[in-house]
C-alpha cells in the first residue's frame, strides 16, 4: 500500500472514531452540553486532531444526522424493493425503519435532537426521509394497491407513526417494540380506525366550563402579576429563539422587573420552561374540551380534535416550539406532556371501540400513532411556513389527514 493510501486509511479511521465518539457525546449530553474536547476525550485523540476533519461542533453534528438519514433512506428503499403488493412493501419499509432505529438508537437520538436546535438540519433530514416514503406511496397508487391520496401527505403521516413509535417503544423504554405493537400500526396505516358504521349525530350534554366574575374580570396583582409577566415574557422569547438562546436577563428585561426578582418565582430557567409547558398543555386541553363538548361519536371527535389542534398551533406557533423542545430540555417534562395527551386519547378510543365506532386495536399504540400523525403534519406545515394565519393547515390538508387516519392507505383486501 502506497504512503498516500496508508495516510488516507488512517485519516478515515480517525474520522470514523470521531463520529462514533460524537454520536455518544451528543446522544448522552445533548448538543448544547457537548463539546469538542468531550468528543476528543472519548475518542482518545488530541483536540487539534478534530479540526483536521471537522470545522466545528455543528459540522460533526450535521455529519451524524446525514449518516442517520442515509441509513434510514437506504433501509426504506431496500425493504420496499420487490415484486409483491405495494401496500405490503410499504409495511415492510416502515418496519425496517423502526428496526434500523432500534439498532442505531444513539444515532437516532442525535437526529431527533436536531428538532430543538438546528431546524434547518432537521427540516432537510425529515424532507429526505419523507421523499423516499412518498415514492413508495406513489408506486402503490400507480399499481392500484394504495388509494389515490396525496402521497406527500401520506409520507408525513407514516413518518409521524415511525417517530412516535420510536419515542414510546424504543427511546423511552427500549425493547417494547413487540410484534403486537407493530400489528396495530400495520392495521392503522392500511385500514384506519373507522369501522364503517353510521356516524352518530346524537349529542350528549354539553359541558361548558363556567368562570366566575372574579376569575374572568380580576387581574392578577402583586407577586402573581409579576409571575404572570415573567411567564408571558419567557413564552415569547422561548418561542422566538428557543430555550438555549434565551437568557434570564432577557426575560426579566421584557417583563420590566429586576433580574433578582426572577428567582423569587422560579429557581432556574428550566423551572420556568417546564411551568410554561404545563400551562400550554392546560390551554390546549381546555380549548379541545370546549370544542368536543356535546359530541358522542369518536370519529366526529377526531375530526374536531385535529381541527382544534391545528388551529391552536396556528395561533400559538411559539408555544409549539416550547412543546417540541421539552423532550430535549427536560426529558421528564417532555414525556409527561405526551403521556398526558396519550392518557386522554386512550380513554376516548376505548369508549369508541366499546360503541363500535373504532376498530378494536391495541389502544396505547393507536393513541401514539395518532399523536405522531398530528405532530408530524404540524411540524411539516410549520417548517414550510404554514398555509394560513389562523390555522396551520388548509381545509384540504386537514381533510386529507382525516381521510387517511379514518380509512387508511390501502384498498381492501391486502
């Protein structure tokens, strides 16, 4: 082997060692807490060696996200190749993606964290994976095995199922992605949740939260007024710049109070962030509760619930950034947020199944699949500027989402 080839081989091995160390560093510490020195220490290399291969921390991070993207896209393409029915190939493809994520969990955690701090990188990553899924769906439509739906929208629906299946059954508690869970996702993607029985037009007793005069008219005073001002300022700044780029001094400046006043109400920036996540969760659930009041059929509730969700995010885009970052800023709070939503979903779906409105499927995986659909489509719309001012998506997009989740992707029978 010539000297140049030897040097090239050594350089390649050094770069690979840095990538492996970077994967561990970012997946365990997160992007902002990670450092070039930490990556080099894990690799057993001098700091100067790092800069012969990467310009900075962002560059090695982007290289890892690209590695994840290429791995996922390759396994999707390979799994979907073949002569069998296109809808069966679609199932094999999404299952292959989950198997890849289960094998490369640390690398996937790096890619997921891009959602909270490098939106350009994350947007490109999701777009490339969705493009492959879109191609698989389009081939299914051409072959007559997949219904004539919007293939791009279908791609982001499938991507949402992959992302939330990974979150719940791989990254939260590794090893829970069982065959029964996968079969639930299979049935949801192909057939949807609607049993086909007539939709009930009956309404139940309308539940409306009444506020007292003191609640609706009285303004907070004293310490509570200061606390609310801090929360409002923090929501605005976190929504604009994100958690890590927002300083406590900026929050207090915008709130018009001294910096020391902040610590009379919140012990840290994380504390005010988690309080905001809980407050946004409460606001959304309150709006959803009002919108669903009086509805009796679960399918009607899904229609109204998704419309309410997209409208809420359209009006509170900064607040949704808080919710997306929660998973990475404070994992316990992030998990609490999604578990709280899933609990409500599980209760509603269980009732719908008992009444014969919803297909009898494993209810927890179905709940996370539906949450994943909402998140994925919302994120797609957000990163593309959104379609409307008052809502995140157009009515046509909303109806497309509802059609897929109610009726699935495939013509029966498979």
